[in-house]
């Protein structure tokens, strides 16, 4: 009888058992990336020992609601991912919902479907898929048939509301700006091939050059990291004919600027750079980056508005929406040397 009446363990119980703070427990359960492996293991061991999730789920079932939104994101430290996640969490909190996260290390269908299933088992009432699913998948469709879902990044999910930024317009704004300054052509450093955003930006860049009758150089592939930008910048910096580069993210652009400086090429006097995202540091590096800003806050808030409207039985205010990016001109672009 005493066992039946025993109070279900709470987050503080887990924290005491693991020897960490309640905030650390919260971060582990939300799959936050900035937790040491030792603390993560101790928290998960304590969760299993105390049966914390099971009792929490039982409590939610007794009330009929969990008021929890599950979010699938990439396990990266990218600014774009962090801003989108932050916007989702703030918007959910405004609606009195909590957020539980599942991070994945790749965008393969197996990883995405497993993450969605894990969030459903944890009691998520709705889902936001903030990673690009490249092809339709029956396992993903089955889960999103049961739970209201919004996608960010162009995933083909039939019952989900799709929210995205027009990535071809991102590339068009960047490439046309460089051509308008008088550059003969534009080099491109891409993101990973398995990201829809990266593929779309590459297509947009190529379309502009072809439409203008310009040479289309071979693209150099990066992985969103400053290091990959740095390595690509060393290659391009060694070519004196290179005068303009479209870089698929600000973080890669930081590496490019460093590599060009080490190669004796000045930005923008010798080489102009346009990148993407408008991270906070973009305005404060030297030179300040010309970049294409993306509306991350609007994406996150629109996704939350979509799924919570359906959970509350209201009309969904968000149909499929493609948001427009904005070119922010700063100091990293200029006419090519020797032009009038």
C-alpha cells in the first residue's frame, strides 16, 4: 500500500540522485548539446533508476494533456539551428507549452523517423521537424498522421504545415549583388550535399550565372563549419582570378576571410564575400560581412502557432509559407580592383 501511495519522483529527485543541478537535468532531458558526457550519463542513469519518465508520463495521461511540443534538430552548434530552437522555445512558452528536443547527427530517414518516434513516446502532443527530410517516408507519415506537425526546411510530409525560406532567392540576392558590382563571375562554397537548403542555394547561384551568360566555376563543398570555409578559402585565395565568393553560411565565411588574409588577399579590395544567415558576429568582424539574413524568429513562431492552433481546436493560421530573405550590405563587398 505504501508503495502505491509513494510520491512520483520529480526533477529534483533526479538531480540529487545524479549529483547535478535541476537545470542540468532539464538540459539532458531536452537533449541540449552543451552537457558533458559524464553528467549526461549520470542523469540518464538516475532517470532510469527512478523511473522518472514513466511516472511523468502517467501524470500527463491522468490529466489528458502533456502540453509538450517535440522538436527534431541537428546536433550542431550552428547559429541557424540555435536561433530557430530559441524562437520555438520562446513561442511555446508564450502559449504555456513546453518543448522536448531530439537531436540527430545526420539527416538520414532512419535517424529522423527514430527521433520522431522517441518524441511521441515521451508524450509530445505535436511535432516540429526542423531538419530536411529529403524523401517521403511511410514511418514519418504514420507519426505525423497522429500528431499535428510543422516542418522547417522543405521536408515532404503530406499532413504537415511547411514553413521555409526561399533558398534560391537567398542565392539570387547574393550572386546578383556581386555581379552588379562588376565581378565577372562568382565562386561558391556550398553547405553539405544532404541539406536541402544547400542544394537550393547552389541551384540558385548557378541559375543566375547561366542567365547572365557568365562562367560557372566548380563549387567547393563545405560542411557549415569555419574550418571548412578556411580550407576552401586557401584554395580560392591561391587563384588570382578569383574576385568574388558566395559562401553558404556566415560561419564558413569567417574561415574564408581568415584564409584570404593569410594568402595575402584583401577583403573586399581583392576579393568580395557575401554569406548567409546574418549571425550576430557578422556585423562586428573585420570587415563586416555582407550577408543574406533569414527570418529565424518568424519561422520558429509560425511553426509553434501552426501546431498549437490544431491542438487547441482552432483554425490553423499558418498555411504553407515561404518567407523572403533580405540582403544586408556591409563592408565585405566592393567593385573589383581596377574597375571604374
